[in-house]
């Protein structure tokens, strides 16, 4: 049996462990969004949103397009993100917390 890369898997799931990052991911499941739009949707400060977006980008979960100073973020692999969230949701105990990820 092939050994799993525990460190890589652990780092991947750490990204999902912060509520603000989960809210950003949930918003990006709908469509690409610019930083100012995410800031308004989450009612959070722009530096805080930018820090979380950096973590998501460094993990490979999100990427962005840039037009001038405007950065708009999107999920690199929305199907994978949906599968991860559905797997967690399927445990049943987190369903009221996470809502429903279709």
C-alpha cells in the first residue's frame, strides 16, 4: 500500500479549519468574486480577507485574475471542494453548522 503524505493532507485540511476561510469558499462556490465583493458579503475588513485569501491561494484551493488593481478570486477545483465539503457534511453531526453544499 502506498504511504500517504500526512503532512500535505494535514495542511490541506487546516485550510478548511477557519470559519472565515469556509465562508470565502462558500461564496466562491457560487462564482468568481473580487476582494471588495467578498469583504462586503462577509462584513469583514479587507486586510483580514486578504490574509485568508493568501492562505487559500498558497494551498492551491483558490487562484485569481487581476485587472489593474482589482483581484477576483475563484476556486481552482470547485468539484474537489464540493466533494470535501459533502464528505464532511455526510457525517451528519456538522450538517446544521455547514448548511448544504450542492
